[in-house]
């Protein structure tokens, strides 16, 4: 399941799924349901035990189909029906990701290896996703020699299944680039980050909000190399993209502002950093106030912590 606030967002996501983007990846990124961290996976149910709205949404669907946009409990929902073997794979992947989040590496490895075996019954896409997550275990433990061939194999599978310019390929390219960056193999990481950026720009356009993340990847790589002259324009581009898409008061914009402020501070240019820090702090404080007003206390406290962290950094 994917749950979002507006019908327009749900329709846009449905269109992206129909064009080939994985349901589970979009669920992880956009769904407001608690199942988002598991790629939207809800479990196995008898249709007769579900609410009528869900029964109606699933009526006539075949395995792999995505429902029309459903209005349920004030939100907008997309449902996808899985095959039995896909369900088994989803269960293993969800369990592996939970274990990885908890740093239970041996357990996560066991689940992802089982998922790789299950995926062989489903198709190359699932095999690649399983290998990609298995590599993440080793990367998280700085076992780069074990992670690299898995990422490379996942990339080859994605290229074969989707073509070299598909966003799914870009996602694996980003992971492999991140691995090289972790190892400080900057010359290997740079062309991969540039390739991922080009893939996303072609797929989504130069001003899509997803482009900002790819721009920041490349900026951070340059910053790690001490090349602030190359990083600065990229951070500015990310700020422009986020502000255009999300508006001048969105918390994601504050994060982008802080990236550029940090660059200026590293250069010793505190006069340039100060207004960026101040604006980011104001955005977090405004977001916290709005969340408290809506009764979202935990989220408001998170925004307040971010605002206070900026104040401490500035005083220091």
C-alpha cells in the first residue's frame, strides 16, 4: 500500500509505477503509512477479512496490478496485489531491512541471502534488489571488498533488465558511487555520481525535486576532496530546486541551506554562512510551531532539536 494526502500525488505515483518505477521504492519514499519502511508491504490476508474499501479496490486485480486511486479514511491509497512467490520475497526483504536497521548483521545477511534465492523465481529485478541490499550489509560494516562485487552484479542486472538510462539503474549507480566515496576512491566515484545525475535529469527533468539529492551527492564528493569551488554552485543549484518545488519554508530547504552554510564556514566565510544558518533555524522553528498546532508533538520536537543544534553551532 501507498498512502498519501492528495489525489494528485496518488495519481502521479500511479503513473510512475505504470512507467516502470518499483512500487516498493515509491512506498518507502512517499507513503505516510507505517508500512512505508517495508516498501508498503502489509502482509498476507484473506480478501474477505479486509475492509470493504480494500475489497472494492482489489476487485478484478491480477497479481502485479496496481489499483485505481482509492479514497480511504481521509487519505488517498494505491494497492498492489502480489504473487505468492513475490510475497515470500517481500517478507524476506522486509525482515532483512529491519535487521539491518538494528545492526543485526548476521540476521540481515541470512534474510537477504534467502531473498536472493526466492528472487530467482520472480525475475532479474528482484535478484538485483536482493543483491543491492545484501551489499548494504557489508558496506555498513566497512567490508568494501565484499560489497563491491555485489553492487556491480546488481548494476549489471539492472542495466540488462531496464536499460542503461532507467532510474532503477541510477539507484544502483548511486550506491556503488557511495561505496567508492566511503573508500575515498574519489576518481572512481565521480563519474558514477555524474552518470546517476544524468540518468535522473533525463528521466525527470532538470528541476525535479529528486535531482537535488543527486546534485548534493556530487557536491559532497567535491567537498570531501576540498574542492569547494566545484561544490558551491552545486549546493546553490540544490537550494534553487528544493525552493522551487517545496516552497521557501520547507524543512528540506533548511537542510540544503545548511549544506551551503557549512561550505562557507569551512572557507572561513562566516559572514556568508550566518544568514543561511539563521534562515534554516527560522524554517525549523516555523515547522515545529505548525506541527505542534496540529498535535504532532514528536515531529515538532525533532524540528526544535534541529533548530537548537543550529544555534549551538553558530555560538561555537
